[in-house]
C-alpha cells in the first residue's frame, strides 16, 4: 500500500531521539515512520502490530560495515529474524549468526550464503549440527567439550569443518544479571581461568576433520562501555599466544561477539560503535605486537543494535483504571509479544499517537492484557491524562527480542510485522490466528 507522507512539525529536541531517524510528527499528533502514518497501519493491519523501518535497518548495517573495515560483521539473528530481514542484511554485506536449525534453514532458504553464517549454541541438538553440516555453514562455534567429538564424527570423510572456540574470559558486563555471559558462573563457553579453554584447544587441534580458525567470546548484552571489550581482547590474545607456544598454531580469527547497548528512552546511555571499533582495533594491534602475533581477522556480532531502534510496537488502549497509587493504561498486547519487562525490568517510553492531546501529562503504568500481575509494558510512562479506550500507543525501540521471544500465552496469537520504506508498507510476517493455534492441537 502507498500512503501520502504527512508534513513534519516541530517536536521537542529529544522527543523522537530513540525513534527511527525518519520518524516525523504530523498534524493532530499523528506519527509517521518511513513515510507511513502509524495510525493508518493500525487501522489496516490491526493491533498489536510491529513496524520495522527498512531504511533504519540498512543504515545501521552500513554504520557497522564502515566502522569495522576489513572485519566481518555478523547480524545476530536471535534478536529478530524473518526472510526480508535476512535479505536486507545479506544485501548490506553482513554475515549472520544463528542459534538453531530453524534460524539457519530460514536464512539459507531465503538465499543467504551459508558460508557467511556462524552457528552458535551452548547445547546444540543433533538436528542443529546435521543441518549446519548439510547446508555448509561457514563456522560452528564450539561451546563445550562434548561438542568436539560430536562435530568431528558428523563431518564427512575427507572434509574439514571450520570451527571456533567460545571462551569465557571472566568479565562481568551487561545491563542485567540474566544477560551477562562473559563471567565464569554461567552456562556459556569454556573458562579461560581454570584451563578448560586451553584443554579444549588441544582436543580440537587433534581432530583431523576440524579446522580451528579462532577464538570467540560474548560478554553479555546492553553493554554501554568500551572497556570490557578491550579487556577481552587482551585476554584472548594472551590465549592465542599460549596456543602458538604450545602447538605452533597461529589462529586467524578473533570474534568479540556483540551486546552493544542501545537507548530505550531519551537520555539512556548507548555504546558508541565508531569509538568501539577504533579502540578495539588499536588494542588488538597493540596486544598482538606485544605477543609477537599477526593481527587476526576481527569479527563482531551486533543484533539489538541493528534492529532494536528500527522497530515500533503499536497497541490500542482497551481500558484505563485509577487506584490510590497508580493510573493504569491497559493495552491489547503485553508479555506475550514483549516479555522483556517481565524478564529484565526493561523500561520503555510509550507515546500517544493518532491524535494530539492538550491534557496535562500523567504518570501511567502501561500494562498488558494477560493474566499476570507482572504483565507490565512500561512503568512511569508520561501519557496525557485524558488517554482513553480506543487510543493508540506506540512503543519505540521494539525491533529486537520482542517477537523473537514472543509466546502464545493465554492462547493469544503473535502480532504481524510490517515493513515501511519511502512511504510504502508491506506485510512481512502475518498475524498468528486462532486457526493457527488450534491446528497444532491434534489430540483429544
């Protein structure tokens, strides 16, 4: 569908700072993303609805590509994946990292080159590994000692599978305890401190059907400081030097994962990708020079930082309710399409769209429709005091870890995804219907 963009009007300097760059406010408070009014999308596609700004995704891919020249940038598919997104990422020259046979199959059947894909996972299933080897995935990231022999046994005689080893560097970084993955007390990787990583390197090098290309680490998510990455570089280069000294093998690649923090509300801190790239490259060159090693090829794996700010969730208000302590605004979605506030206490800045209100703002708690007291989408949101049933609310920075973590709790189907670009909109993922849900229930 093609819609006429609305003329922009002045907005507060930071009013749209966490929205896609092409967002404009039109007459009567209507908001457009990618040249398409959100309220018209809500009318034509229903709510809840996810809107993905294609230009924003592509521009963020280019930002990474330009910031890390000579490096491999792999989009982390776990943030959100659909066929169109895989196509955009491939066109912009990025690789892909996946965590399951499902993500891998979707990408490859879309036309994504399998040699530009990495397979991750702390507990890869036999189906994951079979699919990866059948499709010719570029690298498999080994996460535990048990995988070494399993992968080697699955590789066809006469062939060699490129692998990396995920190392836990003993660094605590990330926006919440549940998304810190670089410390020794969690499920991912092989510890640098206790010698498990070095022992695993020895075992991998002893497998004729595996080729160890390098080391991998992922420190966590929502990291807004460069320093943890610099520490990781120093520690992993040290392990690469010990590998050379012990085995005479110089590893070619160093993957620092992702976890690059973004702002969810105006004023929130965010990681400066350009500064990260500059300082990581400098640290890598210095550490390798000190160890007498050639500089390995660098890999990074942004996910949230590519799609998060490109997405907007649109909801319709179903009810409002006041208590002595709170003003509740209930919408037609909730924790089934965005579990992050319940999981990590994430805070958002929802906005009234579709009309302009002259009413004074009021502190509101935006809640979902599900039968859980913890189904809260936004605490202390500044909404007009006259917000009422039928109004539309939009939540920016909704392009990552919303639909990819969604469920069908209370048998509520997952929302559709609509892409917008240059004044046009197209459906990427259709709404999950009650017929879809019933079709899976085959017993009686």
